[in-house]
C-alpha cells in the first residue's frame, strides 16, 4: 500500500544526486583570476588566442589551476593574488605590445574554485549580485528629446534633397521645436510638395498653413513614429552598452530598461568607478571610405605603411582576417545616414548584411558606387579617435534605392550578425547622462552574505526544532524533505546560472517557511485519519492523497502571484520573483514526493504496524490521547 514503484524511487534518488552535484560548486568559494576580453569589435577570441595566453604564462614560469574559454572571454584561474598580478602583466605584455592601441582587455577578476571535473559537467556556482559581491550601480537617463531632434534634423536634410530632386522650389526648411516648417511662394507649389513629401515620408503628419505672403507646410512626427524612434533609441543604447562593458571584464553585468527612458547598469565586482563612467559615456561613429587599391597591392608601399609611413591621404588598417590595407582619409558617408542593418543572405545564399540608408545617404551612395565599380569600399568604426575596419567589400555595380547588401565572400553567419550589430549599435542613438551612482564595497557584500546565510540557517533550525518536537519522527521526515527542497532550489539556481541578490536570499527564507506548510497539512491529515479510526498504513495513504489537492491549490495561487511579480516587476523585485517561483516548484516536489518516499522507506515494509510516531493525537472528549494506532 505504501511502497513506491522502482522508477519513482530512482527518480527521487536521481533528483537528490543531481541536486547535490549542482549545489556543490557553491561551497568552494572564489579565487583570483585574470580575464581576457576583446575591446575591438573586429577582434575575436579564438583557439589561437588561448594558445598565446598559455605560452605567455609558460614563458614567465607562472602556473595556473584552470583555464576556461568562453565565447566572450578567457579566464585563467590562479592560486593567489601574487600569481594573479604576475599573470596579468605577462598576458598584457603578450597580447598588447602597444599599450596605446590595445586589442584586448586584461582584467583582474574572481572565479569559482570548483574542481575541473565539476566545471567540465557545467556544474557552476550561482552568480552573486551587486549587493552581495560589491561593485558599481548607475542609473542612466536617455535624452528622448535629443533622439527626436536628431531624427528631425536628419529628416530636414532628406526633405531638401527630395524637393531638389523633384525640382520643387521652396523658401527654406527650418526646425522650430518639434516641427519642421517648409515655406513656399505660392499655394500650388506647396500642394505639389505636400503630395511628394506625403508619399516619401510616411512618418510625417503634414498641415497646410499661411504666414503673411508665405505658404508653408508644417511637418511633425506621428505619435506612432515618435514611439518607434524612442524604443529604437533605448534598445540601441542598451546594445551599445553591452558591447562597451565587455571591456571591463565583468562576469555578469546587469543592463536593463527601467521605465520608458532609463537604463539601469549594475557591474558586480567593479570598484573603479572612473573607468566604468569613461566606458559608459564614450562615443563612437561609423564612416564609409574608399580603399586605396593601387597602393594596397604594392608590397613595398604596404611595408612602409606598416611602419607608420602610409602614402599621403591614406591610413593603414588591418582588415578582418588579418589582411592589411590602405584606406583613404576622405569620408564618403557617415553612420548618421544609416537607418538599419540586418543580417541575411545574398543571391548566392551566402551570409550578407543588408543596410538601409536615408534619402540623402542613398543618393550619395548611388553616386559613389557608380563611379567606383570593381573598387573596394571600407566601413570603419571610429572610437576614441581610432578606427577599425569592420568590412571592406568590392563594389560590383551601381547601388541605388537606399538598400545596400555587403558580403565578404568568406563571411560566416556569425560574422554577418556581428557586423550588423556593429553597424546598428556602434554609437549611441540618443545622449545619456548618469543621474544616480552608487558604489558598494566588497566588505558590505560579504556582510550581506553572512547575514543572509545566518538568517536562513536560524530560520531552518527553528522550523526543524518545532517540527521534530511536535510531530516526532514525521517531523524529522518533514525536516529532511525541507532540506532536500533547499538543496534542489540552490542546484536549480546554479544550473540556470541565476544571479543571487539580497531579495533572492529573502525569497529562499520565505520558501522554507511556505514549504513546511505542505508537510504540516499532510501530518494533520494523517492525524485526522487516525482519530477517525483508520489503521496506520491506511492513514498514511489517505493523508497524502487528501492533502494533495489543498497543497496544489495553495501553491498554484502563490505561483500566480510570483509570475505576476516576474512579468511586471523590475530589478530587485524580479530577483525575488525568480527565486520565489522556483522555490514553489521545488517545494511541491520535496514536500509530497520526497517526504512520501522517506515515509514509505520507514513504514512501507511493515505489515503489522501498530502505531505512528506523529505526536500526540487529540480526540474529542479525551484530555490526553496516545500516539496514532
């Protein structure tokens, strides 16, 4: 009656084993490490770089306890801080021979001290949030008016080109606040311009008017267009910030939207606020220039250019894949004319990047491509006065219409995505300013961890003492089930690589209190069955079965509230909600399945069971009862 089939026992054993395995890394702590990340979008972390890092450490006689390669970083685990500092200097010297033109960021960091066999199974510890590890917190205000103003200025230039191409005379185009005003000498010309602009600029709302002898058109952005521009500006700024923060070597940065015009940036483990502010606030721009093909194919000229003596009017760059080339200084087009960039495939089904230009950019690009067929064009990302070539395709034919497709021939799908992201988010779409700044020291984070650990420990101890006193052996079973719940919750958070914060610790403590409620319901149901005269074995079976519906109902309603917090909350609220929702799921499993497995193990094989160790059974009209019979 009270025996699980073999498959259920195997599931319970497997869950406990996996829970212990993925919880284990959290007990090894952290040790010093050196993290290598790329600071140039065109420089990738490949296996050859791992070899260079190993060789630089071997050349200086520095031993390390682990080397971990990830898509965006390489981490070298060291035994102590002395070895960490020596390793940083050695790697920096090997990877960045010219400190003024560094390609990689070599930062001090902390990594888990878990054994390599655990790391090979992807058994990693939870990330610690800003409030537990220390670091810096910024709240950035995005200037949405600036984004709209930038769009209006660009649209004004587009209108000038459009009216000139259509041979429509006007008396000037000016921006007045959030409006563009186009003036004409007569109503007929104005009406003609209104038709042309309405067909070409769907985002503008046009209103006719007259100011004295001037006939005018007033153009404003439609509400839908304004909302789209603001959303794009926010998303592009967040993408740009993600690219920049890689330079800091932060293990798990938090960059997320707050409200409609703010961005929260949390950098755990970073204490250099000045460097963080410099990286967050820097600007970048895109430029399109022509390649000097004639000199780029001359070996002697390229040799001199590599030494810092390029021909007059050109600059020396290293293209994607390590090929050198000379780029003319004259700028053909800037990133201001680029409205979108998306990865895709060309007519040969090869990976490519599709660009969309505004009307002015389309006209310039058409003229340039017509005059430079079979020549190369370089797209550069300029940052801090230094440029890097993102791609340099060959112009096959005249390109008009404002839609451009570039492919490097050997470009992979991943590279096409990277190039599109660079072109789309190489610079900030709207200005930002830091309106809130906080620095949390590591000592405060350690204090938060200690307080959170002790609060959870003492809460668990108090619950365990009460349950074992009041329910005796069944109380011990409940405590063991509660311990397995905590084990599974931490393992699940580690497996998902969730970030644990102080609100998350509060959610763990709350989960313990809520989880034991299910066992209280089960134990009281069993007591009720015993009071009604059921045999001990029948009371166990009926107690679990009849308590199940109540347990499910109460946990589902609580889960609904947790999901609402997860969907509509932000920041610390979402951190609390994630742990809370996962805790509800693990508590259902542990309080019902785990505890039943333990009870079956203790009582299931005993056919003639006279009583249960479940505490005092109080019966109506009897002042003192006995243990369940």
